[in-house]
């Protein structure tokens, strides 16, 4: 009877260890996802964020680079389209050729940044 009790407790302990491992794994995935997200939010204004519009005046979609402190992301801006984004101050926006076209500052609110002409 004592052996059965010990066996059951050992199984419970193993199950708890597996649960803790899975929980830490899930937590790690969430933290990595949050850590690698760009400092931008589409179609919204977040706390401390500055809303600008990326405009593509070219006849084809273009890929632009957005560089925030600690991360870098690429976005596609459709041809002839003006797309709203919200960025943190200090974010750098590069055009389709990789040329720096704008650095976000407090005075950038509502501005249109052309990424292709």
C-alpha cells in the first residue's frame, strides 16, 4: 500500500513538472513574440505613439523598412495607397530604395510620409 501511494505521488509529481515545463514554454513563446514585435500599431494610436501616413505614389506595391529602437520590420504599402501607422518617437522610416525618408518626432503627428514617387 505504501508503494502504491508513493507511485501515485511520483506520477503526480511528474505531471506537475510537465505542466510547469509547458507553462514556461508557453510563457517564453509569448515573451519572444512580444519582444520581437515592431514598435508600431496599424490603424490605431497607442500610448506614446505618433500617427503618420505612409503613402505609395508608385504604380506597384513597395516594401519599406521601419526601424525602431531594438527592432526592424518591413511593411508593404500598396500602389497609390496612403496607409495610417502609429510609431514611437525615434522610429526611422526607409523608402523602397532603403533611403531614410523620415524619423518620427512629436511634430510628425498626422504627416504623410511618401515612400515611393
